[in-house]
């Protein structure tokens, strides 16, 4: 009888464990995404971890590659090494970056434009000569009411007055990737994994009541048979 009760108690214990819902752990972003989107105005690319070392304003809606993260500044990389471009490594304020968990298909703004220069000439018939130079645009830099461009011209970086005709398309990749996520966040009518049915609750209550009763029966010492004492 004792072995039978122990077996029954063991079965009830395993049933209790099987029907007890496990806690659900939610994953959280750890801030170590390899890319971040520039969504705030006046997000500078800095040459050092110093607000006074701003080189140019990063183009809004585009991305930077995050090399190192810190509470104040992130070490970032912008653009590639190509025939017309050179990648630059610097810093951006962490609070102004929106980290993502994917690799953008077009992370950087690759914009080339031409600038005409008029040069003095000794030719009396032609007082000026015009040359056209191709520049790679990196970002704006504002001084008072004037706006300059930080550009790569040949092999040299520098600033030039921003042409009135300079324009480039905004990136929609961050918004496009965010839209499907928002649609899946709508409230759902059924959540079977996070709710407990009434039948399961009843089973758990019954098991909880049976366990101490069975434990008491198993641990109760057996009665000794009556015996006669010899005089």
C-alpha cells in the first residue's frame, strides 16, 4: 500500500510540473546594433568625442555603421572607399541615433555633383576659363546664415558654399521596414501561450489539495497490531 501511495504521489507531482506554465522571457534590444539611422536634425559627425569637433551634419534618414557604443558618443563609420568616395571614421552622439537590428540595403547617401570654377587667364581674348570639378557630398555645415558643404574633391576634403541647386532624395528604408512591424503590433484576440484556461486552473487546485493529503497518508506511521502481555 505504501509503495502504491508513493507512486501515485510521484505521478501527481509530475502532472503538477507539466501543467504549471513556465515564465515567458521577453527579449530586449541591447543597443549593440551594427547600424543606426539618423532621424534627428543637426546630428553632427565629429572627429573626436567633443561637441566642438563637429565636421558636418549627417544626412537625415540615412545610416551610419556603429563600431563602438558608449553613453555619450558612438564611434561610427560613414560611406565606402570607392573611386569617387572615401569612408570616414568619427563619432556621433548616441542620443541622436536610432539603432536598428538589420543591415540597410542602401545605408549611405552617395551623391556626386559638379561645381564650376572660373579661373583668371592671361589671354586677352578670353578673360576667364571655366573648369568643372566633381565633388562627393558628405553633409552640410552652417555658419550663421550661410550653409557650406563638406565634400571630397579629388583626394582632398574641404568646404565649399552649398549650391542652390544641390538636392538629393530622402531614404525611405527605415520607414518602409518599420511599417510591417507596426501592422503586426495590433492587439490580438487570442493569446493561448500567455493565458491559463479555467479547466487548467481547476486541475492545478485539485492537485495542490491532493498532494498534502497523500503526503500525510504516506508519512503516517502504521498501527501496531494489538498484543497480549504476559503476566
